[in-house]
């Protein structure tokens, strides 16, 4: 078995209202950073997985995202998997 590291980003879909991002965008103006707009707040997940190969690791991470880590109705996700020693 090989060990892999996955870095996952989960973000609200563009058509979904992001109240936290909207609040941060508003706060940017108060800080004199009005040029920063359309902030979207998501989550970053890092995990390790043991698998026979990169393809299997990728498949398992995808399954974890679909079944647990992201709410596919409101969120989208992307990830990278790399082998670690």
C-alpha cells in the first residue's frame, strides 16, 4: 500500500447565496479595501489515504467528497491527490 495526501476545496455553487462571503465583502469596504469584491467562503480539507495506486486513491477521495464532505445540492468540490513517502 502507498500513502497519498489529498487537498480538497469545497465551495458554495455560484448560484447559491453566500451570506458569510457577502458579510466579508461588506467588511472589506470598512477596511478601505473596496476593490476586493465578490468574496466566497468555503472550506479546505486535507486528508491522508492508503491505496494501491493513485487512481484508487483519487476514486476514494471522490467518493468521500460526494457522500460526506460536500453537499452536492449547494456545493461544488475539487481536489488534488499526490503520493507521499
